[in-house]
C-alpha cells in the first residue's frame, strides 16, 4: 500500500502556473520576492517523483540547493527508497527520483535522462547558462519528451543572461509567467503596498514588481539618505552598541583591495537605528595585520565610551575567508572580540549585499556622523572621503572596481545591525 505524502497547498497564481508545467514543454517564471516560487517548485518536484517521474533540479550552487534538498526530503520521507546528502539524490519507492545539480558544472546532467527539469534561480547565473542548457540539460529531456521549468527574480537587463533571454525572446520557445510579489494572496496587502515607499524605485521595480530594470549609470546609494536636512548628524549621546566591520586582503599593490574598517553605533529601540561613527582604509602588508587588529578593538572601546554605549563594544566582524580566516584565528588566540560574518551574507556578493540593505538606507535608518562625513584621507594616491566616494559612487550593472573595501564594510554593517531573517 502506497503511503501518503502531504503536499503544501498552493495559492491561485501558483496553481495556475503549476498547471502550465504539464501543458507547455518550456515554462519560465519571472517572479517577485516572496511570491512563493520555491514552494511551488518543491511541491511539483515532490509530486512528480512520487508519481514515478525522474526529476532533475539545477541550481546555481550546491549551497543554494541544500535547503531545497532537505525540505523535499522531509516531504517525501514516508516513501524514500534511498537518499544521499553528499550527492543530493533522493530515490523513492515509486521508481521516481530527484537529482540535484549545480550550474557551476558546465556538464551538469550530462548522460542522464529526465521527465522534468527545474532550473531554479536561473537569473543568478550571469553567463554560460545558455550553453549549459543547450549542450547538457536540454538533451536529458529527449528520451521522455520531458518538460523544463526555469524560475527566478530579474537581475537587470543583460542580453548574456539566459533567464533574461528566455523571458524576452519568444523565438526561444519559453512560455513566460509574470508573478510580482502582490500575486501572493497570503501576504498582507497593506505591507506589500508599503514596499513602494520603503525601497528605492528601481529596487522595488526589480525585486517586487519583477521587472527587468536598466541599472547602468544609476547611483544606488544617495548621500542625501545618509543626512538629516542635508547635514551629517552629531555623535549620539546614548546608544546601545558599538561595533566595527573589517574588510581586508593580504595582498598589497595598487590593483588589489586594501584593508578597510567602518565603525557603527546601533540603537535598538529609540533614536537613529544605525550611525556611522568613523572609518579608515589603508594598504598594509599581511605580516602587519596582526598588530593592526588590536587597534580596531581599542578604537571600538574609545567610541563606545564616547557615545555612551549601554552594552559597550561588541567588537568587530570579519569575512571568514581568505585573509579573514587568518585574522579570526589570530583574534581567537589573543582573545580579541572579533566574529565571522555569516556565510550566506558573504555569498551574496557586492551587488546582492547592496540590494539587501538598500531599503534600510532609503528609509533613513542609516545616518553618517559629522566626523565620518568630513573625514578625508589619502589612499592609493587619492585624497578624498573614500567612504562616501565608494558608497555613493557605487553603480549596479557596471564592472565594479576592485577597491571597494569600504563599500563592503558599509553593506555588511547595515546587514549585521538591521537585517532580518530574509536578509532584507
């Protein structure tokens, strides 16, 4: 006797798109955040495998695939024949299966055959997805006249992005569904309506209306958003916490990142939620970083006393990769208060992090102190306020210069202090 498997119920727009998966050989879903894309795809994959179909799931990275693998496994657990977390394969008693592949592998799916293929977060693969589709994935559908579904949230106008092509070039044969965030009736309509005022216009248009936006030349962070009535703010007389974010590289030389640090004051209940107190950027050889790190902890303590931080200094946050691993190890040995930045935040990349914190900046939750605003230093032969230059000079959709160390510390700091469980 076949054991029951409980599938999550779909809302009306999800159900409409789900029906198209069986009607059309090629379906692409352009959706806004929180529409319910992943829920729909996971439900369909579970049902197809339960009914004996072979499903290939293709995602940008192993790490992004893993939560989906775990959720599907929990759903179909009563009928699992075998499973492998390492290989990310789930086989069911029905003969159906779900095999996960990473799109970092240009031969993903080669030599396999499937009834259904799901390409999740297709927009996150900037280049090369079309060739992977044509040479490796599409042939897996020939044996069984299989169907393919690709889904994602737009990431700018990019003719080299296969997700963009599939949505806009009808000659490629993909049936497109457009599903903005408001299509999800499970969300609070008032909260969804407020999103328009809470995010920069282009961010709202891309992330929630699911439109393809031209980012070329558009300044992302406005200096005015960091000011009050056109002026920087004074240091707070009271706050809850002070902390720092460090971005560093062991290499030196004009073409490489330097070492940057930005100091923040955090107010949890009242006052400005986040104030930039100070910053610094310099080129320093790797051997000297260990002796430099204690000065960051000391500066945090000085600032905590100066702004009356009730909880004092929390120390600093550092990327847990490359030279950051070395610094974190040194900090532990010397009992310095430094912490690793969450891996999922690091994995977002510069543009992803900028998008994730844009709402807080746009809503005026982040301000810059007069000291940090008026500060000028010489770095790589250029004398200016490098924090404002990097943050307010950042452009999405253009080649990002390597020397954006202070931009990284800014985005990390906002995300660490104000970010929610969704990273937004």
